[in-house]
C-alpha cells in the first residue's frame, strides 16, 4: 500500500475480508470477491456497479489468487479501475509468490523433519534394510559410498539458538552431508568420506563456521563404513568414541575413533562374564598393599607400548625401579609380560578396568 498509494483488501475462499487497509471492513463479505471466485476471473467495479451493490464493495479491481490451479482467495485494490489496473497483476503476482514461497518452505520443513526421523531410526538401529532402501529413495538420499559420523556437542546445554544456527549452517547444499539433532545440545553430521583421506583435526574444525568459537564444542569422529549398516556403525563408533574420551580425556576438544579403537570396541564387552574372567589377574593387584601404584605402573607401561625408558620417564622413576615393579606385577598376577598371550591378557584387563571404572562412576 505504501508503494502504490491505494488500499488493498485480501479475501479468503468464502469472499470474507481477512486483511484490509480499512480495518472497519474486516469480516465483511465482499460481493466482488464472490464473483471473482465463482467465475474465476478478474472483476472490475466502477462507480455504477458499486452503487448497484449498495456500496457493499467499493470501486476497484478484484483478482482471484490461485495456487496449483486452485483458487484460494481474492486480492482487491480500491480505486478507479483505470488508475489501479497497472498495479493489479503485480499485486496478484506478489500474493501468489508469497503463497508459493510459504508452500515451498512448509514442504522443505516437512521433508527435513521426515528425514531427521528417518536418520534417527537408522543410526539407532531401529530400521531394517527394506525400510532404509525405500525411505532413502523416497527422500532422494544417496546412501552409497563410505560414511563417517561426527558428533558435535555444545558445552553449554542452554545454547539452543547456537545449536539451531549451526544446523542451518551445516545443512547448506554445498556441504553434501546429512545432519540430525541427536540431543538438545548435540548434532550428528553424517559425511560421505574418501577412504584414502580420513578425517583430521583440521577437517573437524572446518565443520564449524568462522563466527563460532571452536572451544564451545567437543567433536568426535567415528569410523568409516560402507554398506547397508554404514550409517549405524558410523554413529555407534562416534558415540562410543565420545563417551570413552569424555570419561578419560575430558580436556580435549577433538576425538577420533582410530585413536581409541580397542577400548571403544571393548566397551560393550566390559560387563560380560568373559570380561570378569580377564579382570581376575588385575583384581589380585588391587588387593595388594601397593596395588594402586602397581596398576598405574602397568597402565603407563602399556601406554608407552612397552618402552621401558619412556614409561619410567612418565612415571618419574628410574628404569630399574620400573623393572622391579613389573617383576612384582608378574609375581602377583602369575602372568608373564614376556609371553604374548599372558601379556595380552594383562593389556586387555587394563582397558576393561578403565571401562569398569567409568561404569562404576556412572
């Protein structure tokens, strides 16, 4: 109205005025709109016709608004028809573009919600192969190739706006990745990946826009998988990596499955009877009067891949002191660190003990 200098009315599919430059006309039935709707044509009202209708409609032009061939309402411009005619089609086009844009936004919103529900079912293991294939085709999703999942967790759970801004950024078409909100403060990105180029710290940082502080988030990248269960396994390994790393290395901001592969894979195994059997030698250390020190020594020895000088430096002890402690561990547990199978039993027990300790805290 500010542009054309004329009053504009909008009528619904019953010819009732639902918006007007003259608020007093709201709720009135417009005879020109009824005629435009019933005959699906432009209706021009001059002074003579307005007088015949007892001024229930003022002079002007009324144009039906259609979408996909269906009349939805009428837009009217008040004034002498010859004066307002140049604006009529522009106003009608504007109204129809607004409706079309709203329909497209609603369609995009519906598709995004449906896609998110589908992805949640897939990564949680709640979808069978047939359902995945059918829904992927329906949503026009390409699930072929290799996928890696990256979980992005906001450190401030109350930053809801930041999470939604980040989702909008990550869903830009040029990124070619799937995005799903997996918690109030958490987003999971499912990226198609090149097996020859695994994700690095730099790749993870590039997921965040420059306007966002990287230290406001923690990120965990899972393994790379292809096939029917690629998305599920990609997410499971990312979830396991994040859970394990937060329990044992909370100070870092980026975690990778290949850094914690064995403890993450053993996570589900930690509560079984087999795990309890493997933990028995370590329980003997726990019962010893110097058990805490010896367990710490054993873990550091394995963290240093059996390198005595390096492990001794980490423990701030002389290498001979470390050798003495290792001999004590062998004597108490009855397992030799020089034999591959018993050495592996001790190694697994230290990892399972870490997992067990985490579950105990929870």
